[in-house]
C-alpha cells in the first residue's frame, strides 16, 4: 500500500492528512473554505485516491495560509507515499472538459520542481477564494512533490468551471504518472534515480 499520513502545525494552520494513492476516490475534507473543500474532493475522486484532510487555519485573516499549507502537506504526503518511485509510469497527462471550459495537465514526477500555470480568470474570486490562490496551491503542491506540473485552461469563461477542470485534470494526470507499470524495472530514468 502506497500510503502516508502526517500532521503539520504552524502559527497559521494545523493540518492532518492521510493519503492512499491506490485508493477508491473517497474523500473526507474539511479546510474551513467550502469551495476549496469541493476542489480537493473532486481531486480525490478523479484521481481515485483516498484522502482525509482536516485543516484549522486563520481563515479570518484570508485564504492564503490555509490553501498554501494544504498544498505543502498534500505534496509532502504524495512524495512520502511514492517513496523511491520504483515502477511508476512517471509521466501523465489529461484533458478535462467542464461545459465551455477545457483544461490540460501534464505531469513529470521527475524529482525536480517546475510549474507552468496558464489560466486567465475574468474575476478575482471564485467560491470565496482568490483565483490567484489556485496557482499558488499547485506551486506549493509541486514544490513538495518535486514534480513538473504544467496546467493550462485552453479556453473557458466560467471561473468555477475553469477551477474544477484544473483540479480534475491534475488529479487524472497524477493518477497516470503515479501508476505502477510492471514493465518498469527500478525507476524510469537513464540516471537511475528520480
């Protein structure tokens, strides 16, 4: 079982997470930010992970610390659960439509961090969170996972649909990249390590 659980406490947030990569899409998410909970629930469902995440954060200040720190904790959990990455496919990509929106995510679990995020939102908030925090979540996640993540909204108009398509495409790409390929011996790298 590729699993991880951890607890992280700062002066701004207190977060507990339990992750099973090879899960069944079951989520138990409570961050204090309803729209963010929804994004993490659909991320869990479409990645077919099992994630329990509880966060108590300073949402009376704003959404920044909770969203950033949840990205840090989730990225750390995935990195721990993947271990040495032996046998994984390493790369994954997914296109996800959501009504008028089409999003794409391409992932390389390379051991190196790079994020390209291309999404232009017509409004500054969606579901009570700042649209700028969506990119920040994925950057915090990728920093800890040590992954290349390229996310694009190829086209779209509705900020909710755009957000949802981004999280779903990332989940589906990560599911593919983290899947075990029985033909891979060790890690999929000529260097011998990821």
